[in-house]
C-alpha cells in the first residue's frame, strides 16, 4: 500500500508544475505583440518604382523611386536612400551595376541612374535609414 501512495504523489506534483508556467506565457503573449506591431507600422516605409511605367530597355537607365508609407502609401520625405542594382546569374557571381542617386524636386522621390548590362531580371535592393523611418525592400525589374 505504501508503494502505491508514493507513486501517485510525484505525478500529481508534476502536473501542477506543468500547469502554472503555461498560463504565465499566455498572458505575456497577449500583451507583447500589440505594442510591437504599433511601433513598426508607424515607421516602416517602402521604396517603389514610379517611373518609367513602360518596359525598361537594356543599357543606361534613369528611374524615379519614391519612398512611401507602408500602410497608407503616401510619400514620405526622407533625405537619403541606398540602392544597389544586381542581376543574379546562374552558376556565376551576380552582375553588379553602378548606381547614382540624386534627390528630385519632390521630397521623397529620387532619381536613380544605373546601367542594365543584360536583358532579364534585375534586383534593385533599396534601404531607407532615417531618424524616424526604416525600410528595406527589393524592386524587381524585368529588363527587355
Ligand atoms: Cu546577367
């Protein structure tokens, strides 16, 4: 009889021990993500290609990129963006093109000069580092 009792007691202790921490985790999950989402959505921007709207040809190219609020799509007047222009190549190093960026008269819009040396898919990797706004995205360009 004594043996059976000692076996039952440790099991019920284990069940109690497993039960209480999981309720703690649940309350933490309910509060934490809410504040995180609010903080990032307010400050996240993307860089979008606004011109040219038509096909882009091989060779020297002049593009207009615009920094936009990730939620509303409105132009955000940041002062600087970084852009790299690369083409992934099968079995080789990616092709990398020189990129020149100048601000335009419209705040939040930038003139980007690059050279697409080959027809196909190019990636423009854009980064915004601003005191208030942050964003990083890729613009895929199909060069004809
Ligand atoms: Cu290539």
